[in-house]
C-alpha cells in the first residue's frame, strides 16, 4: 500500500520499482515456464486410468462430477458386484458417449470382469499422490525426493477423527512417523540445497499436522478443544524438539482458523517451546482475513523473538467455504474472484519476505507466476535463495518442481501418507483442484493457454467483490 | 417491508467476541433469577433442569375462570382484529421479529437455563422464531389479496380468506420460543385472536414473547397468555368458544385433543379445526457404501442433540450389511467422548432432561432396553440436575418396545438390515413418520428412498433435525401429525376459512365497464 503522504517524486520512484520488479517476475516466470513446459506432469500425461479420468473430466462437467463421486465411494465398496452397480449408476446418467465405461460397468455387473481390477487401478492412482505408510514405500518415496533434491513434509491422511480414542491413536501415529523417519534419516547424506538455511541446518524431517485430527470434535465453542488439542500438540512438539524435526500446522476450514491460530500461538509461547522445535503454520491467501492474520502473526513472532515458519497457500476449501457460508447466511470468507486471491498471495508473499528476520517463508503453489513473484521479491529484498522455500504437492506438477529445483531453490514436497483407500478424500480434493478451469496446471498443460496470459499480473476485475460476498446470494464465479 | 424473506443467520461461535458475549448474556440472565421464597400453589416455578436449586423465574397459574375471562375478551376483540388490514398485522410481526433479533442474546441465554439447551441449540430456537414471524408476515400478504376465480362480463366471482376466530395455542417446552412463536404468529397474522398456553416447563420464554409482541404494537386483547398444566389445556380445548387449536406435543395428548375438539358441545356453532404436530420415532439408514466420517457426526447430532428431546430426533439407526462392523465402534467411542453437564458450560455436549419425570421415563426405557437388546454404551451423569447419560443399544428387534415407542431422550437403538430394501421396510415399520434420514452414495438407493421412505421430512446425507423455515417446511405423516407443514407455504391456510362471493353485475342489460367491476 502506498503511503498517501508520499510526494509525487517518491511515488514515481515507486512506480518505477514496481515496473522493474514486474519485468523481472515476467522474465523469470517465462524462463521457468519454458523449462517446465517441455514435460507434461504425470497427472496430465498418464496413459492409464488416471489419464483417462483427467481427460474425461476436462471434457465434460457432468462426467467430472460422476467420476469424482465414484472415486469418492469406491473405498467403501467391498465386492465386484457392488463396484459394478455403482459404476453403472453413476455413469448411466452421464450425458456423454462413454462407451468404454458402460461396457466396463456391464462386465463388472455380469461378473466377467472382476472388481479387484478396478480397485487395483484406483489404488495405483492413489499411490501417485499418497505414499503408503506401512512397508518400504514411504521411505523409497522420501529418498527419491531427496535425490532430486527436494525436501519433504509428511501429511497423514485417513478417516476423520471422531473420538478421543481415535485422537490419541492419531497422535501416536504422528509420533511413530517422526521417530521412524528421523531414525531412517540418520543415514541420509546432507544436501545443501535442501538442508541449509542462513540460520544453519534445518530439520530433514518435517511433519504437517491437522489440529482437528487431535481431538474428538474440533469445535471453537468447546473450551475443551483448546485444552485437548493443546496437550496433544505439546506432545508432538516435545518429541520434534528432541528429534530435531519440524512441525507445520496445516490450515483447514475457515471455522477452525481462529482457534487453530490461537492454539498454535498459545502453545509456542510456553517456556518449553520458546526456541525449539522448528514450527510453522499454514495461512490461506484466499481468505479476506489473510492479511490481518499474517500481520498479527508477524507482530507476535517479533514480540516473542521466535522464528516461525509460515506456509503461504492459496487455500483448498474454496467451494466448501462458499457453500457453508451460504447455508448459514454468513459473509463469504473467501475472495470470489481468482485474481483477487492471486493478488493477495503476492501481497502476502512480500509481507512475509520483508519480515525474514523472524519469518521463514514457504510458498506453497504450483503457479509459476506466483512463485516467480516470490522469488524475485526475495531477491529484491536481498534474501539468499535458501532464506525461504517453495512447497508443492506430491504427484503434481513435477516439471514445475524440476524447473524450480534446477533454478537452485529449496523445494519441499507435501507428501500425504496413509492407507490409500481412506486417503481418497484427499485425492478428490487434489483432482478437483487441478481439473478446475482456474487451475494453473490445467491451463498450462491441458488448455495450452498462451504464456503471456498465464504469467500476467493478477488483475481483479470486479471491484465490488467484497460487497457481493457480504450481502448477496449470487452464484459465485471463478 | 415484509416482502423480502431471508433466514436469520445463527451466531458464529468460531468468533471469540461472540463466545464472550454469550457468556456475558448468561451471567446477566442468571442475575435475574428469582431468589424469593416459594409462594405456594397458584405459582408456577420455572426450574433450571441442570441445577434444580435454581429458580429461573415464577409466574401465576391461571384458573379456568381466568381462562374463560380471557376467551371472552378475545371474542369481543375478534371482529376488530379481523377487520384490521393484513398488512397492518404483518407489520406487527415484522416489528416483533426485529425486537427478537435485538434481544436474541438474552433470550438464548434465558433458554439455556430454562430448558437446559446448549448455546447453539438455544440460539437456533431464537432465530427460528424470528424466521416464523417474518415468513408468515410475507405469506399473509400474498393470501390477503382476494382472487377473481373467473372473469365474466356479467358477474364477479371473488375468493378470499378470513380468520376462524379464537385460537388456543398449546405449545411444548423443547422449542419454547420457536414453536410457540410460530403457531401464535400464524394465528395472529391471519386475523385470529390467540390464547397461548405454553408448557409448564418453559413459562419464562412465553412471558418474554408476550412482552415483545406488545412492544411491537400488538393490541393486548389480540393475544393472551395463560399459564398452567394439562387441565388448563383441556379446558381451552373443550371451550365452545374456541375455534382452532394449534398443538405441538406428545401423541397421547394430541390424540386426546383431537377427540375432545371434535366433540360438539352446547353453545358451539362451529366445527373446531385442529393443527396438530405429534412425535416421531425417526430412523436413519446407513447404507453399506455410506461415508462414515459424515454419518457418525450427523447421527450423533441427530440422536443426542438436546439430549434427544426433539420430535425430529433420530432414535433408530438402521445399518445395512457389514457397515455395522465398521460403524458401531466408531459411533460408540465418539459418543463416549461427549461431556455431560450443565449446558451453560459449552464444554458439555449433553445437558439435562427437562424434568424428574422425563429422567425416570428415560431410565426406565434404558432398563427395558437391557432386557430387549444389547446395551453397548451407558454413561454416568451428574446428580445435581435431571441428567441421564447417552445410551446405545445394538441387536435391537425392530418390533421391540425401544424400537417402537417414542423415548424422547438420549437413547439410540441400532437395528441390522440385510440390504437396503429391508432397511427401508424396517424404517417404515412405525406408526410415526416425521423425519428420516439416509446416508448412501448409491444414486439408485437414494432414488428409491426418495420414493419409498415416506416420512414428512426426509434428509439425505445430512442430519435429520434442524429444519429451516421456508427451506425445509416441517411436519409429519401417519400418527406424527395432521395439518400441513410449519414454515411452509400451506401452513397459514389452516388458520383461515375461504369464502366465495359472487355478484351479478348485469342490471337490465346495463353493465359497468370492466375496470369498475370488482
């Protein structure tokens, strides 16, 4: 924001600087793009079931819905005939010449094709996005990533936590994973590109935690939530400090946001955690509150004199947030227009980087424009490339990741682990995200939009976005 | 003015300032408790069911003489009220909605103490009351316009609605503001005079409603408030000068009201109209392909929200196939994680039952359940109030008493079904048919449920309580009720009588031009 007291001269200088920054962003984005565009991400190249699913879902909205709903229900289906019945029920009503699928469904129903084939395919599909927790799969995925080199943060996927029993089991799962990975990691050779920061070595094992998984029901109204979750989080932080691992608190739906931030701050303020472990929290740029929250978090870290990591993401609950707000008649908490989210992301990137003396910024995005903006801004502020990091999801946008790694940045891959079938809701969210028509990946690799339009600065068109969200029930676009 | 209806949004408790404000409202409400000495038989005491040492307030019971006097007063005022323009009456409702909105915090806080509701549920009751006022105001504006049935050159034919007369409003304690307000607002806005007879357990909420209606400009004689028990209710129902009875409550009382109301009595020049909502024994079916993360949470809310004291509550859970194995443990453990205690403390998800008799009844059913089925969860509860911990039974025979009788408490009966068809058949095996739910991801099963799961309000892949005015008009079939749905487009018609007026406009070949024919 420009200071209204500025003289003409300084605001001209400001404009110049903005222009040169913009030019640098475009140049970097373009060069990264040219590298990345040489290969398709596996998501858009797959010749198997995944590839066909993605193709179909790009083609036809009703098919996309049927497909995602089918993948959503699949884990709960136990027999071939059940799978066949659901296939038929979902795809018979799709207005699309899907010869292959209908034949598939009929074959399943008749018992000539066995359901395990379908399940196996979907499990294979899930494996591209989710590492299997048991066995060696997880370790091999992690070690392959380190060879790229890319760091990782683990995200445990599974059923929602609905009881104290499950919450306690979840905490145990987190602890086991931490211990297992740290132990395995003792043999890993150090890799400067991903293990170093201006403050020294950073933990190789990084665990992302959803606070709602640590109690029976995460409810801001219930004071017990704060107490229970706080206690379980303490357990994790303590172990992470002992093992020199890092904990990142994920951000979930808007209704959980304030309490998530409160718990995070309250626990880290305690004497025991004033210095260790490495702790970070995710913040979502699509929220109208985002800037306030970022500023508050920065103020807090300064007051505490404690380094805090912030993972800046755009946010993955966009459709749900709008649906929930409309159901309740509450103001819509997210920007309706994608460009406003993108603009917010750039504004907040700068803010985080400007405060690098207390904030370890991590930029979670697959959008080359957004990432180039963060990288250029960091450079302009005089930050070394290991003074912050880029984060991306496992199984997505590998060419983008490679381009950024080659550029010399520290990249951390957000890696879901767990049983493949219960992890399906995670998978659905990712598929939704990447086949939605505002997705950078889709626009780049499927729609083949021209580069200039992909990397242009975000320009929100609708000035009245705020008013719309607060007062009307109009269908949200974007 | 009343033309734009929207539902009043609930309080967003994820915001700290809202939680703080509610806490302050509770303190203020407690500050107004009645600390005086008990004053004998003619006084009706409102007791905090979470702590029966606390008297929330007291009111005077009305005797039958007072009831008759109130009926007389209403009867004298009725012609005036009937003649008042509908827009004027609607305006009073909208004004009352505005006042309710201003006072929503204190009203919800009072409700927490008077009937033992949690914060969210108490707030939901207040906003539902606001919705009824606004919605019925708007609906009346539409109904108030006389309609031309057919347009002929020689004749005008007009169809119009008029109020019936004096309405007795007999309301329950479980939604002490919303249901009382809904039934009363419907009676008043249509031009009837109303006499409210709220439940004995929630007199203070009724008291507040009467004040608010007065503040909104309702003439005092249009609406009276009579406190008392079953005898007072029976007296109103039998009175030959009452035209309409709007009742929400138990089946036993409902059927009794119907019998009494349809008995003609000397001096009675009309047939009474009864609008009657009675209980439920509502089933939720969880299909073998259901999303259990969703099902567990919604079943818990539906079965144990407000301790199961809702006519819409889930009391039968029908599990298809092997979903039983996957669901029961998760469900039981999730319920076991709920805290039981006074609902003024928001960490308690399970509050008290409304009164001693309710506690005894529910405990009796739990004892019976142990004979009829397998008890897989029983929880200890505090002794200071009327608390009963949630109970869950498995292997319940669909014909057994705990699967057939309305318990009105935190008791859930789990029944196994071989397949989805059998689940539907079991769900239908009840003389109630108020709400019902299905969790399924099979498009064919969902279709089938739409057609064959014949309950008043069917909910698919969501909880089965918490109907929203206009969005989900609410009311049951079978022995769950007669009359059409509260918060729906047909509701007000029950409070009205249609009249048809035809006038021959042809006089010796001379007709007024069309625009002057009315």
